[in-house]
C-alpha cells in the first residue's frame, strides 16, 4: 500500500532586488500532518511507523544557483 504524508507548511524564498537573483529558500514545516492512500482515502498514521516511531524523511529542497 502506498501512503502519502501531507505536511502543511510554508516556503520562504529570499530574493536580492539589486542582483535580481534568488539567494535561497527554506521550508518551514508545521505539526499539521495528514496521511492518505494513493487514492486520497484517509490512512492510519500507525502504518507510517516502525517500532512505534514515525518514519522520518528529511525535507530536502534544492537551493537556487
């Protein structure tokens, strides 16, 4: 079964108006999380656990050049 973890949050992007380039970006995750199947049905969050702990995958974002 495929489960999607949907995390509410914000993206903050820094832009230099003089050079007209983006300097970087950060994702700020909230504690608001929903779990659903690939069909959009609600899923039990315990399916996203191993040994009683939530499986964690970091939020990696590529920085602009």
